[in-house]
């Protein structure tokens, strides 16, 4: 189980501040995904290391928040790495059961592995233009790095920030939604 102070079970969590790396495309994608999820506990998503984060959480090591996912509850409890992922999922209506499974010793090992993989991927891509598929939308937006526009892949999958990934048959040049390669 995730170590939590004994008094924590007597204090209800009424809100979580999730610090995310605003310069990281996968982090921004996850931020957008979290905003669309039904929340049992409100999430306040704040760019890590920002002036807003420093103002809201003055006692926090803000340099460390850029190196690892950090979540702070309304009582001041700080969660990092795998525990931060688990508590964020716990706040979401559709993912609370998964969070409970991930809070077990074997589940926490899985969560740690996922957190390490995400950190490694993020570190390799931090500060670079995202390697997303070709954008769609206004022609003037198609020659710029990702900035919230949607993307269309050649196989018919389309990403829209408001709706997520969807498959649009025929969007890849296949008539009637079928292709010779299928």
C-alpha cells in the first residue's frame, strides 16, 4: 500500500493540485485528458515550476516538480512518482477502482514501472517539437508544431483535443471505409 500518515484517514481530500510539465507534449496531452474526465475529487492542473505553482505551494521544491510528477492534496500531503499517478486516478470517477488495484504492493510495482517509462519517454522528448502525426485544421496551422490542433493519420485515425482519438473511415482514401490491405 502507499504509505500515508495515520491522521490522513481522518481528513477527507477535497481537492488535488496536479503539477505537470507544460513544455512536455505527452504531459499536456494527459492534462487535457484529465480535464475531460468526470472527477470525484476536483483536480487543479497547474504548470510545474510556474509562478502560479510557486504562489499556490510556496514550501514545495519546485525544481523537483519538473523532474517527477507531483500531486498535492488540499491538506498539504505531497505525492510523487507512482503514488502521484495512483492518487490522480483515484480522483477520477471512471478510474477509482483501478487506483485501488494499483495501490496494492503488486499494483504499485506496475504503477512505478509505468511512471519510470513515462519519465524516460518524457526526458527523451522534453523541449523538442512533438512527433505527432500531420496536423489537420486551417492550412496556416499545418506548418507549425503542435498547438492544440487536431491530427490526422494516414490510416484514418484522427486526434481532436476535445474528443480524443477517433477512427474516420474513408479519411485515409479508402472508399466506403474498406481498404484492400484490410
